[in-house]
């Protein structure tokens, strides 16, 4: 039995090393680390400046930040539907299935908000822009407290793209993989406790190591000494269901477990797909060379200005022993004063060089879709025109938006998989109805054979949404198509103080008659 455990462990670790070798062969680790470095402004790392200043004009972060914000600008809602898969349901059964789908949909949207998935996805999309991939992992956490008598629930977390390895590296289709590996760094004491709870006896074989070379980012390679070790999780299919195993280099922490899931609990979003590779192409990779040129060009301009921007005095040492620049101080010479000293004019830099820098910055932003209108660097004199420019500049990001929505749909199906296999008929599923928290139970176990689908609807909540509403309302009011009362009722909050009191005044005036002689509204209600 011990020999079998060693063989299984050895095989898992060999697969991990094969995955790392593949990433090294495509320069993946170097690319991820370099992009992350440029994002946080460490753009002269490893460069010998040779006396040049080392300025950073971080258009890299500006453009990537715009990309992420634009993609995440829409509020999403999940909708679960069921397919009969050739099974003919009775009317009562179809109605019940529809009710269950609506209940699950409401619950998933509640969990989306409760688990703060928007923040997780924001970081994930940023990871995709910098590394090419976003990986989400859904797992069952038995320690999660719930408001019911049950303990434990599914949880979603973001994985570093350098820590996920596919069995078939030539496709990004998650569900077609023969296996998926997830590596990570864990505290030795916590891993030992987990192994102890799983019945492992030889806990001393879980020891600290310094296996941080392939961790993401420069700080991922820095840890407290002798506190962590690398673990690997293997997900694989057996008898149509996903199985789980967790181990370190020397021992198994959790032996084979049937998760009861039919789907791999992994979700992948590529920023741009790369042909015949599960890793995507990062947006930041194409920006780096332009960013390097801009920084170096500005450094040379600064060096030039430091060296030659001020006039210099050249004097004859045979006539003057020492020169002084003190204001009003006389300088004595021994002999004629002709050709004793001369002032050299400051050096003149070619204006075309600055034009090239400016053109490089503008062209980089525009070709990436981050125009001045999109970045908000224009005056809001014509809101409609600005909105049109913003919408047109966002078109190149439609591919990434669709990729994100597809990833959210896959995440919804993984959540449904957990609900069907881990929830029973006594489990309350919550949702919010007009701000009020509600709950309902359903015997979801009966629907494990039903084929479910998940659709995502996205509603825009962009920066100019209030400005658009205000501009439209003003046009309707000016054209006489709405009353002042209707205008005020639909005015976004915060624009006018005591809005409700003003609306009430409008209602009173609406019932009053106007006296042209006195110029006053007269109504019995006004004088009560």
C-alpha cells in the first residue's frame, strides 16, 4: 500500500514538472513577471541607465486600467434554464422545473453579490490583461458558516495563472482535459493539520522547501524562511465524475476523493486566444516595447536639459585666475579685457524628437482603443458626442467582454453542479426581493439528470450613464414633451436639494390658476 502511494505521488509530481517545463518553453513565466513589473511601475528593472535619469511615464497602467474598467462596467445577472434532453415532462413537472430554475437563478445572483464576485472578477480580468489568463477555482469549504444548521458551502477564488496546468496544453477547453493540476504554496503546519484530519500518519514528511522559482510576480518568490512548501492538487475524471487528490513532493495529504461533480470546477478566460495553447496572449505584452521607448526617450530629454539648458562661461586662465558668478562682484584682470571671457548659449534640442515621443504615446493609446474620450481627457461640452466616441473606442474590447460573460456562464454551471450534488431538500436558498432577504427550499436532488444552461445578461452602468439621463431629460423638457414635475421625478439623486419639496410645489401649481394681472398663482390650497 505504501509503495502504491509513493508511485501515485511520484506520478503527480512528474506531471507538475512537465507542466512547468511547457511554461518555460514558451517563455510564460518571464512574460508574466515582466508585465506585472511594468504594471506597478518598476520599468527600469535590470536596466543599466549609464547616468541617465530613470523616469516612468506609466501609460502601460493607464491603458490596462482603462481596459479592465471598461470590461467590468456592466452589471451582470445570471439566468438558469433547463433542457429536457428528450425527456417529455408532464405539465406539473415542467412548471415545477421552471420554479426551481427561477429559484436557483435568484440564489446564484444573491451569491454573486454576497461572495463579492465583482471584485474577484475585477482582479481576474486584470490578471488576464497582464498574463493572458484568468483562472477561477470553485471548491467546497467545510468550514464556512451559514445561517442554517448546515456548515460548509462552495467558495470561489482566483488562481495565479502560473499555478494551473492542463493535461492537454494545446486546447483551452477546460471540460475536455484529461486532468488539471493546481499548485500552490501552503504553510507547513496547516498542511500537516489537513493531512492529520485525513488520517495521514507520517506528518514529518511534509517539510518546508524553497520551490518558489515559478511563482507569479517578484514578491511571489519572497517568503518567511522555512514556513511553506509546495502542494499540488490533481483533478481528473473517473467513471464520469471528477475526482480529487492533494499531495506534496513527499507525501499524500488527501488521497483520492470522489467530488460527485460532473464538471471540472475550473473556469478559464483568455484575454486573446493563442492558437494551439491553453494560455492566452496578454494585452500588456504588446505595450512593453512602446513603454520602454517612451521612458528612455524622456530620460534622454531630461539628461540633455540637465547638461546644456544653462549658459556656460568660458574664460582665459592666463588673464583671470578664478571666475565668480556672484551678482555685482567685480572681476580683476591682468591685461586687456578683450577676449577675456565668453558666454556659451544653451544647447538647442531638435523639436522633432519631442514630437516623436508625443506621437508614440498618442498612437499607442489610440491603437489600443484608449482614446482621450475613452479615458475622460476631454471637456464634457457635448455629452452625446463623447458617448458616441466612448462606445466606438470600446468596440475592440467586445471580444474580451464576450469572453468574460462566457466565463461567468461556465462559473454559473459549476455552481449549479455543486448545488445539485451538495445541497439537499432542507437547504434554504436565499435571494433578495426589493432589498428584503427571502429564502426557499427545493428538492434539487431530483433534478441531477436534467441538463441545465446558464445565460448572462449585462446592463451598462458606465461613467456617463447619469450624464446621458440628464441630457435626455433636459431635451424632453425643452421640447415640451414632459412637465417640470416629470422632469424632477426622474432626475438622478443628488443634483437638486429638497427635490421632494420642489415636486410638491409643482403639484400645487398644477392645480392653481394663473392671474395675469397680479402675476400670482391663486388657489385655495396654497393658503390653507
